[in-house]
């Protein structure tokens, strides 16, 4: 069979057997699918040998590009020892080393924030403070499930009853498992599951372009925080924790929060003795220009969720970090059932932990964060430039995460009808021109691997701008 017959067969088999996530399969069945067979640096190659710039880091995970030698080698080396053993009742070498390294990195970033940051409720109770315990799982959603269950049970173990709910934001996205969906706020994804979800309180999204409170920043003086305080005031005794995507609500449409918002949330959580869960699944590991988004506003959360970039984008791994105070609340007599009854089969997988260790080493060796400054400047200059286009309503970024919001009418901010698939049309055009991107409705997402060269970044942005202009007719 020739290469083209083989490829055709792969396409047919994909359509016959695979149910793709977040994909209308009827559309998929009517299209010629792109099937990836190889990757190098910031490029991915399809089975016909066409290369695409990976404009969304293989769904926001890739940091150093594909086939990064150091990460490849670390996985191969670990494979010669063992691929997997369980963390339920056993330890494993890479998981231990990685936990130590993660705590060191997180605490280094906390040290900078410590002076600025008011004590958290656990600290007031005399706990040591700081994120120092690592609970492994294997994707962003499970990291969030773990965080929610930990926060909920923490209060129970401290003998505090009634804190049975969570506060989250409109437009929040924390994953697809039902706990994560309960604290989610993107109607298109989440509404259908309403009857299955636990009750949460939703606070306004800090979405300045479409302010729910019809105010304008900075004159608003962060009125969305006043709304949050109203919720806290009314029901602080019922709230176990507030969960937030620090600095940018990613899947909700790359919605960046105005300066001071995140810090304000931390202060309110402290004031009302509510735990703060920072979901850094999308923002962690350098995406925003600092190792963690919380650093931008000197915020130390009580619990932090990390995944995606943790392995450099190689393997499924996640962690939920907690303070000593939270961890200690789970200690007790075996018979008292204070044990945290949660764990997944592939928790702390040694291959994934080895990849993560290699990836974290590269941050130091390649001075990734230092090299981002110039790229962020290029991206921000480009965003200013595309804002001039007739159907670009708003542009937003937090470091190397950016969104371009397309509108049908710039004056009225009228969005394109969802059914028009305008974001997708732009993405298809970009794909025809060698760039892979995946939109969020009308928002074009730009989130390349952090290692992308300036030259490739400029090429990526050029294709996206051209695609927007062609598809929107300007
Ligand atoms: C902030 C945030 N939390 C959680 C998740 C869920 O992660 P996963 O897709 O690995 O379950 C995502 C995924 O995009 C995310 O952006």
C-alpha cells in the first residue's frame, strides 16, 4: 500500500473509531482531518509531511517545543528503571525528587511575596504557612477536584460545620469533571449539566470589555470586588473556599483581570477567613512571564493547582499544593477516618515526574523567563496593531497568553453569532497557511511554546493577522 492509501486509511479509521473532545463530530466527519505524526521544536507535522507552527502549544501544555532532547532523554532513562508504580502505599524516586523541587520553586516565589501578603486564615491559627505539601494527580481537572475536596474536608476536620459551598467567577473554567464543572461559569460548556452540579456562588467576572456591572476601569475602582465582598459578607460561614484562575480566565475567553483584582480577592479571602484556591493549570510555568501568575500581585494562595506545562507538555501529570495547616488537619488516628480518601491509578507516574524534573531544570539552564521579555513585547505590539482591524473588538494578554476577540460590530460590541463559527473560520485559514490555532468561540487564542524563536513568533502572528483580515473582510 502506498503512503496515500495508508493515510486515507488512517483518516477513515479516525472517523470510524475516535470521538474527539470538544468537537461536533458531524462537522468532523465532513472534513478532511489533520492527523499529526511528528513534532520538532515549535512545529508539528501531519501524515502528508506538512508542517504547522504550533500556535497553541498542543493545547497550552508545551513549553520547550517538541522532541526536546533533555526531556526525551529523561523519559528514556526513567523507562530503563520503571514506567509506573503506585503512590498508594509506595513511594517512587522521581515523584519524591519532583515534590521537593516544586516546593522549592513555589516557596522561592512566595518569599518574594511574603512581606506584601497578609496572613491567611491558616496562618492566623499558627500554621507554618506556605505551600509545602504536594498531592499528585494526572490532569488539570483532577487537580481541581482534589483542591475542592481538600478545602471542604479541611473545615470538617477542624470541627467547623456548614462550610459546604464554594465561590467562583462567571466565565470560570476549571475542567470537565463534575466538581470542576460545578465551579465553572461558561454556560456553553456547563449549563447542560446543571442538575448534576453542587451549588456554588458566582461572582462577576472581571471582564472589563464586557463589564457585567456596566462600569469602566479604572473609574469603577474594581466594583466587581465589592460584589465579591457582598457574597462573602452574606455567607462566609457557608463558604469553604474561593477558586480563581489568577490573572486570566483562560478557556472563558482569555479574560485578563485588571490590576489589583487578584490581590483584592486574596485580601477579601483573608478578611472573611475563606480559603483561596489558585487554579494555575493554564497560567503556571512561565506562561504569564513569571513562574506563577500569583507572583504578579504578590499573592500566596492556600491551595494551588498545577498541570499542563508541568512536564513541558510531554505527559499527563498534575499536582495540588497545600499548606502545612491544611495537611495537618488530615492527620489523626486511623480509626477516625481523617485520611484523604482520594487517589488515581497513575498518580505520581514516574515517567511523567521524570519529564517534569527535566523540564524544570531547563527553566534554569535556558533562562526561559528572562528570554520571554522580548517575545512578550513583540506580542503586545502586534496586539495593538490588530486592534485597528474593523472586526477586532478587544485584545488581551497576560505575558505569552493572548486573546483577540472578534466582533461583528465594533461600535456596539455585538459578537458574531456562535453558529457562524468565525473563530474557527480564522483558524482554518491559518491552518491552510501553516499555523495551527484553536479558538474559543469568537476569541482567537495565541499561546505558543515559550521557547518559540522571535522569528517564528513573528511568522505566527503574521499568519493570524492575515487570516483575521481575510475572514472578517478587513
Ligand atoms: C484553568 C484551568 N483549569 C483546569 C483545566 C483542566 O485541565 P485538564 O484539561 O488537564 O483537565 C484547564 C484546562 O484548560 C484550565 O485552563
